[in-house]
């Protein structure tokens, strides 16, 4: 119905323009009546006429009569006839008396007098048409003088209708006429309000307006739902003419944002029809709500200057760069749509206001791509950060991100209960470690695809800083596991795919797992686990407690909470716990360690009952006796602070060497050092370690004593001697006696990167508070956590209670950053490589 009315209004305005442009003779517009009696007898109900009464004089000598006669053509377009009534000499009635002759004009509707005008107020065609329509539209156009009058009208209209507010410096001008003519057409759709008070215009304007010029504001009161909320106002930027007013009202009546589900080349909106550009915000399903708010925010900023459409990538196949997030369609025929990469909404506004901006952006993008290619080809050898180098070198590799659910402010809390265990990766799309971890995370998603009760998801904190702030995420990357009714668990281990997968699988079951019967406990020690733990091949640990050891049992349970996801722990505290522990020569409270799939079980009495001591003890006892050193597990052994007795091998060590080293590690001296080995084929970084120790790589295998924590001396076991327990012990005695000369000594200087680290907080532009899309969206960022960095150890899992505070304003306010496509950087300087897969 509204669309039909809109078309009817447009047609009427078009006809009015056409009618105004058709030349007509004076006789066709001006009617003449021989006497007042004849004029009044011919009046019809509902018909409007402007009459002036004059004696029989020459019209050519009267300027007023000329203007009245000229206005007849314009007034006739509005159904108002202009009538010249001749007054006989003997007529001295009200209208033909001397005091009225040629001094007043009278506006009638039927026989009812609406208003009389002094002739000095009708000084031209514009003043005549403006004043006549103003009198005729007395109920449709309200005149206000004060701010209180204006606000009263505005409050009445809120939630009901829109308002067209016009300021004209004086009545009777061309601008006054244009407003009245527009009100004649649109008065049934919008409430028109007129003023000539300059003080009122200043009171409702944010800037200092030029009161010598006419102004028109469209007040969007119909959208207002809260009486205390002001109506948005959009000013007419062009001169106040009837054509410009009609154009402005057409734009104000168009949808704020048009949703597009077809080829944008085929789209035509009222903006394009009126010669304005159309801006497309490229969206995707996961971030639709945020993209919708962003599109609405942009639409309000450029309302009247351009249109805004929301284009879904999921519904329309676009053969453009995936990182493009904005498209511009101009009304010029034959001009292709320009697809651009913009960083914030300010650039969209500039794009509309500055026609040269499109060319500049495209040139900048081309230069940036050329710079990236040049850096990729020429500068990889001087990259000081190996993580950044790896990410940059492999940036074009497509990642299977479709297996990972994208979480936003809209779906975060509703998605958590969808699975028994929801894993969330909080990352920043510009940060190298985050991107490296994202690759491992994708590998984990591929391995765990179809695993019941497990949902892998991700949150880009660069797009959703408010959400990450609510969840107390203060460093990137962060991985958390959410379970309904429980506190979230934060992952604190290494970032490799295998470590992440193990953490997720172990987190599926309680830690510690409570066993109800002796058979269950013994089956647990033999390696009979729940299906979730069956793929975890590390040492299993069982705590055995009697009813009298409640303090130790509670500490063990709390230790299990801390180590959840990293350790396979069980607990048995039934009446026959004593009988179970005595099988392994210990008494409750005790730990039973099942190594090698339950082939050997070791019993350890718990002498310390504090949580911290128990966590430390469990970590230590779970270390392998003769471990193979790898990049992921090296931090665990370095934390012991002991010298390394390490055997470097070109592959797997022989059974003889393994047997001898294992005997040595199990002996009494093993408490004093870490006996271990390193496979150079599996851990090629060992070659670099050996080159640091020696000028050339020695023949393999080679056994070394390295004390990184005291002196940094490196001793080499004599290569001519076979590697046996007795030979090694004899050699170690000589070392302690100071009879051996070190092969090399490591520098005591700190190992630092050749270049200082980037201070991202210093590089980032501080957001302007009044323009921030979400009041709480300032995320406190900390330096990225290195893959091996832990708080209390290599696999500490800390638990935090996420903050759930969220205000309505945060959820509903429009965003300024361009979310929905990558990259989406919110009004900040460019800081890193763009990654198309994000």
C-alpha cells in the first residue's frame, strides 16, 4: 500500500513539473466575473479560489494585478482558481468598498472565507503561491517558534510518523514556496513543520548554521521506540528547491539497507535511479548480524549521498578476491563494479564523498601486493622471527576453516551448549603466533571430525574485542574448553597439533576419574580405559585413598582439576583401597603409576598433602625415565634445572645403547641429572645444537654432558669407548673430579633476537571513545605467549570464570569496523600481512 502511495506521489510531482513548464495564455488561467453577485452565485462546495475585487481600471498600470495574474498559472496546478471580480461603481459592499479595493485578496473554499491577504504580502508569484498554500495547508503544516514547540511536535510523532522541518529566513520566498508545494504533495505522508526563527534553527543544529539560507531537515521519528530517544535528522545538502526536496524525500523513504541475493550488476535501487552510487557491504553467514549493524551504521552516515546494500557471499558467487569487503556501483552506464578492501567505515564515507578515492585505494592495494611479493621473495633470509617467517612463507596455503565454527557476539553464548565440550580458540588475525596456532587447530579439527560431543570453534578478537574482553582473554592465542555447568579450562601447553588433540581428548573425562570397584581400578592399571582415553598412550596414574586420608584425597582432586587435559588420572577410595595398595607394597595415600600399557606398575607413597606439592610430584613422576627429547617436551626437562646427559643419534638408538642408558637412568645417580637422547631425523634442530657446541658436526652417535644452568660447559664422552653403564659412570666420576676438559663452553649472554620485538600496543592507534561501536570494546592486549611458555610448568591448565556481563547497548549498537570479510581492522593502522584464508 505504501509503495503504491509512493508511486502515486512521484507521478503527481512529475505532472506538477510538467504542468509548470507548459506555457499558457493569461486568459486560460485568470477568470473574470462581472460582479460580486455573479461570483458568489457560481461558487461550488470544496472548490478553492483566490479572488480580488477591483473597479474597472487598466490592468497594465497595476503591478499587483500583474503578479496575481501571473500566479494564476501556478495556482491552477493545485486546483486553485484565480478570479478577478469587477466591482460596479455603485457597489460599496465589504469586498468592493474603498478600503478593500486593490488592497486585499481573499481565499475562499466554497462560500467559506479561509483567509484574506494584504496586497503588500503578495509581492510576487513566489509569495502568492507560498502564502496561499500555507493558508490552505494550515492543518498539514505546523508553524513553530520555540524549541519547546518543536520538541512537542517531535514527541507526538515518535513511533508514528516522520517530520519534515523547514527553516526559511522569511515567508514569501522561493524556498518558502518550494516547501509549501512539497507539503501539498507529501503532507499526508509526513508532518511538515515550518519556522522563520533563526534562534530555533541554531538550537536544534549541532553546528553553527547559516541563518541567512533556508534549511530542511528530515526527522526520522517513525523509527523511534523509546520516547526519551531523539529523532535522527538528515539535512538536505542541496539548495531548497521543489525538485531537490522531492529527491530528498524519495531517498529518505527508501529502505535504509537493501539485502541483495543476486548478481550486483543486475541490482537497481532508487539511489542509482536518482544518480547516486550504491555501496555493497560484503557479508557472510557467520557474521551476518554484525555486518547488518555495520551496514546500517554506514547507511546512516551517508544517507542522502549514497545507498547501502548487504551482499551475502553465501548466496551469490563472486569471482573476486576473498578479502574484498566493500563494492561500489556508480550510476554511470558501462562502469564496472569496483571491489575494494577497506579497513573501517570512515573509508566508506570518504569513498562516497571523494570520487577520486576509488582510484587511490586501488593504487594503494596494488602497491601493497607488490611490496608483499617483494618482501616474500627478497627478505625471508633476514626475518628474525621464525614464527612470522613461517607464516609469511606459507600464507597462500588454504586452510580447512569450514570445519571450525566461527563464533561472534551474536552466537557465542548460544553455541556453547550445543556440544558436551566446546573448544574455543581466541586469536588475532594479524598476529603471527595466532596464525601458526590456527594451522595446528585446523589439523586437530580434521582429526576430530565426527567425534561425538566435541565442537571446535574460533573467535577473532580483532573483530570481537568486546566478546574477548568479557571472557577475560588478555593474550593471543588462548584456547579454552567450555562445559555446561563447569568453569572453563584454559590450555597452557605446547601449540603442536598432537598436544592440542591430546588435551582435548583427555578433557572429555573427569580428572581424576573416580573408579567404583576393585575390578575397575585394576582394569584401569592394565590399560582398560573409557573410549575417550583409549588413544592416549602415556603413563596412567591412579590415586589410592582410604577413608582416613580425606585431606590427601581432596588435594589430589584439586591437583586433578589443575592438570585436567594433560594427565590421565584415576582415583580409588573405597573400603578395600588398602588391599589394592598393598599389592604394590604401599599404603594409602599412594600413587600407582602404570607404564608401558600396564606391564609395570610402580607404587609411591604420598608424603606431602598440599596441592602445590602434589602437582609438582605428579609432573615429576610422569616424566619418562630415559626420554627422547623433542621440541614440545624440552621445556619440561629444562624446568628441572639439572644437567643433561644426552645421546645424539642419527636415527633410533640401538637396543644395546638403549639398555645401557636405561640402566644408568634407573640407578641411584639419575636423581642428579637428566639422561635422555635426541633423534636428529625426527628433531633436525639438533644439527644446529651440535654446530653450536662444536665447529663441525661430530660423528654420531655422540654422548654429551651439558650443564646449561651452571657454567654452560659441554663435555664429550670419549668416542673410542663403547657406551656402557660402567664406562659412563667412570667418565662422570672424572667430570666431578675436574679431570676432564670441556669441549666447549656456551656464552653466558642472553639469547635474544637480532631485532627488537614489535610493540603492537604502541603501534595501534587509540580508538576514539565517542565513535567506539561498543562501549567496552577496548581489549587489553599482552605480548603473545610463546608456544612453550607456562605459568607453573609446561602443561598447566588454569581455570577461570568468564565474565558474562553484557549490556544492551553493547549488543545493539552499530559497529564501525567492517566485519564479515577479512581483513576487518577497526580504524587502525595496517600492521601485518593480510591472510586470505582468514
